[in-house]
């Protein structure tokens, strides 16, 4: 009992079928290309939106240099932290303290650099102890201001 293998003759492909397949392939390529283009456009718009909505107005200005003292640069975030440290709860008077805060930053850095040249130092533990005793926020600006005041006391001695 042998099985008979029946081989069906292949149908000849007509011109109409070929043109239909070509049109179908072309349509498929167009749809895939348009889909990818839409996805790229949406991702690009979202990325640009994040860049223009968040990075430029909020992040970048906080990183720009506001003051430079002997090759030491201080950015806008440091300036704001200094204002918060010096003003505390008195926000209505912020306009009158803007120049004072810049002068304080410059003076504190000059005191730190001058004391460093003279070999006078203040340990981080002393600064931390003073921060904790007055219950100040532990920011770089607050640490630098307290360090400058402690250095000034040591220099006066």
C-alpha cells in the first residue's frame, strides 16, 4: 500500500494578481512609513516641550553664574539659598536684600580664601554644630555663611 503523492499543478500568476500584490505592498510601505513618522514627531514634540517648558525656564537659570570671586563661581541657586538663609521668614523685604546678599557672598568667599592663606580653618563638625544649634537648613550657602562667621571670629582672636 503505497501512498500516492498527488502534486497539484501550480496556478499561473496573472497580471492582475501581480499588480494587486504590488499595490498592496506599496500601501503597506506607506502606512509603515507614516506610522514611524508620526511616532518620531510625537517623541520629538514631547522632548522639545520638556526642554522648553522645564529645562530653559527652571533648570538652566539656576545653574547660570551670578557672581565670581577669584575664580570661584556662584550660581543662581546658591544666590537664592543665601537670600533664604539671610531673610528667613521676611520675604516682603527681599528687594532691599538683593544687593546685600551678593555682597555677603563675595565677603564670605574672600574671608574663606584669606583665612585659608593664613592657615586658619574651621572644621565641618563646628559648622554642623552651629547649624544644628540654630536649626538652619543644611544648604551650601548656610554652611558657607556660618563658616565665614566662625573664621572671622578666629581671625579676630
